[in-house]
């Protein structure tokens, strides 16, 4: 019968047998899967593992700190943070089409991770001649089924030829979550002592806040949205609704302005959209009937505390026809 302690012991033994004295790299996204996968690998082989976290500036408030401080403290992993906030802002300047945003973010993300990887590989090879040969991936059982089950190695192409590395770096994959479902992964994360804010995290899209600004992305707009999002998350958590809600995107309508009145002046600010949804698998969803007083509190706080926002609106569309995200 299923028991998280058994799975951990089994995976630790398996990883040790697979890796031997080799070196391993893992990208952390801030999400559950990569966090639990890396923690398992670290438990098995300690500092033969190095983790990479990309701060692209599209993260929510406190996410970087949770990884750099709470997660590192809980696991003891060696972590390298790559700060590419400026680079992403420049690449995204003036872009408002959703799919173009996704493409740029995906491209810049892979480029950043590969560069970090290339540097770590060189460094590892220089210290004791042993390069990094293994890559950890937080693949879950549903992902395996979806992609037809094949796996084994990953061919990471380095299109930009970073300092004398081979064209194609061959990695052997370590996928310790391949037989598990999401709730099992969370149970293992909890058993490993990972921070609750990571283990219980709701889904958050890879392109992050970048696809929650309807319009082009600027530093000011990101800061504004981050602030509003932090208020919503704090209030939902305080109301004890985190488990009940699948996720609650908070969206900034950056290209829309409406007239308001605040203090003794007229304002001309942006609306913030609340998109709380209930769902089993994100394929379909319904809008969550949040209590009115909670909605009132969130609305008051956002309009009082977030500069530039003078209106809060609630999205009452199911999926279909609406998607969960606005972009
Ligand atoms: P939609 O908006 O399609 O979202 O109803 C379904 C689920 O997928 C998430 N989502 C994404 N996740 N990259 C991701 O990693 C993306 O580009 C992306 N777009 C949507 C969304 O948050 C929801 O959980």
C-alpha cells in the first residue's frame, strides 16, 4: 500500500544507483513538482546536485525569497539564482499579443537556463574533470501518459554556442516523480519537510504575470499587479479558501482606463479583474462564488493600497467559453 516514506526510500536508492558519483543539475520554477523532485535528488546525492532558479521578473511577490530562503533552508540544496529581469523587460518591450509574449518568454527562459547550465558545466569540469551529465525533471505520471510514455535522455540544443561547448549536450534524465500523481507529490514534499507555501501551491502559469497584464509589459505595471495579486492571495488565505479554489488569476487591464473619484479628486485609473475558479483539472472550470464580504474587503484594499487602480471587477465566466487566464 502507498506510503510516502516508502516511495522516498525507494527513489533515493534508485537515484543513488543511477547517478553514482556523477553531477546533476535541476531547474527550479518555484512550483511543486521541480521542488519535490530536487529535494528527493538532494536527499539521495547531496551536493552532487546544483539547482538553478531563473528570476525573470514575472514572478509573484515573495516567490524568489521562498525559494532562496525557505526552500534552501528546508533542503540544504546548492542554489544558483540567475537574475534576468532586465533582459526579459527589454525582450518584451512593446509586445501585447499573448502568443508573442509566450514565445518570447519561452525563448528567453530556455536561453537563460542553457547559459547558466553551460557555465556550471564548465565550472564542474574545471574543478575535478567531471562534467554534469544528469538533468532532473519533475515529470508526473499524467505527463508521461500524455506524451506517450517515451523518455530516457534529453537533447538540449545550445543554439547560441556558449563558449566552446558541444552543439548538443546529452543529458541523462532523472525523473523521480514519473509514477506519481499530484497529491502524492504533495504528500512526499510534506514528508520531506518542504515549506507549505511551495508544497500546497496552486497552479501558476510558466509565463507568470506576463500573461496577466492585458497590454504591454512594463516594470511599473508588473509592480502594480504584483501588489494587487499579493493582497488577493493574502485575503483568500486568511479566509481559509486556498483548498477550495483551484486558482485565482488577478489580471491588470493595462490598456483600459475608467473614471473614478478618490479623496477630493477625479481619478483615471486601471481596472483589476479577479478570476477565482473552481476546477478538477483546468480543462473545464466554474467561477467560484466567493463570499460578498470577502470580495468587498479585497476591493477596498486594492483600490486603497494599489496606486493607479480605481476599480475592481469580478469575472463570472465559466470555462468554456472563457479560459482560466485572460491571455
Ligand atoms: P487556460 O487559460 O487555458 O489555463 O484555461 C488552463 C491552465 O493552464 C495554465 N496556463 C499555463 N501554464 N504556461 C503554463 O505553464 C502557459 O502558457 C499557460 N497558460 C495557461 C493556467 O494557469 C491554468 O491553470
